[in-house]
């Protein structure tokens, strides 16, 4: 379980049930052209078991976005250890980190981040294209996921022909295309009306019920309430874990 900064944690590898393990993660940013340091994370230690559904909450400046970037291998910690699916990824080189992101992590963004010139099917196939998956297999995976999120009648549409909820369903399906170890969702309902947000949260809950590990960063208490565990950050430290 999570621990506040300053606890005495070893850097022992995780056990098989731990999808994510962080040990004393520190992140320090240095402002350009100055000696000013910003301590975004101050010794965060936590573990997330396979199949958990976790919300990370906190006020602006609490460190939650920095933590999400580290979990997603978009940034490296200044100190500490991070194991993802049993592998220590904190010190990997850029190419290796890119492979980890493509193969083991599914990303869901508030702004959807779909490719506007591509159809739904093409958007779904794109991540597996970059992983070298053969065309027939890419197409089969994409069709299956479009069906899973209820978009088989929209596979030839482009994003500007879809509602916000439909675009987010495409984004969720795309995040699943390479069978990731974990889904990371950044404010997944932030650009949706409340009714559509409920539908997206139901879809995420169904994915979690099927065994998918999900971590979401949110400021929305309604989103956090859907999660089975809520970790609150304050000033770069874990304030509560419930």
C-alpha cells in the first residue's frame, strides 16, 4: 500500500501481484536560466496491484500530473525506483521507454488526441502499426475493439463526425489495442457533459471488472467516487490513501 514521503522503503523488486511499484520517487524541476528548484514530488512510495482501479487527486500544484507523467514513462524521476510490470523503468533510455509506452501502457486523454484525418478504424490501428503488428491482425483487433465500445457503425467516420462521447470511446479502444498492462486516464470525462461522462465511467468500470488495471488523474469527485482506491497528493507527498 502507499506510504508517505520519508518512510523507510527498500528498493526490493515488486511481487508478482504488483503492477506498479514506486519507491521514494523524487522529481525536481529547475527553472530555466536560474538556480531555482521546484520539488514536484518528495519521496513518493506506493504500489498498485493488478486489477486495481485507482484515482489520483489533489489541488493544482500537488504533483499529480508529474506523478502521472512518471507512471506513463513520459518523464523520469530525479531519484527513486519505478517498477512497471516487474521491470525497473526509471533509468531506461529514450528508445526503451518508447517501447514500454507503446507495448505496456494505454493512454486516455481529456482532449481525446485522435488523428483528425483518419477514420475511427485507422485511429484504432495506429498504435499497433507502430509496434509492427501485421495489417490483418491490426484490422481484426481494431474491429473487435470498435465492437466492444459500441462503435461498429462509426468505423468509417472521422473524429469531427463524432460526438465527444464517441470520440472518447474511440480513445479508450485505441488505448487497449496493444493489450496494455495498465490504462492511464487523464481527466477522462473533463471535456464531456455529465450524462456522457457517466457512460464513459461505466465503460471504464466494465474494463476494470474484466481485470484491467486503471489509474486516473482527476479533480472531479464524481470520477474519484467510481474508483476503488483514492490517493490524494499534497505538496508532492501522499496525504491520504483510502
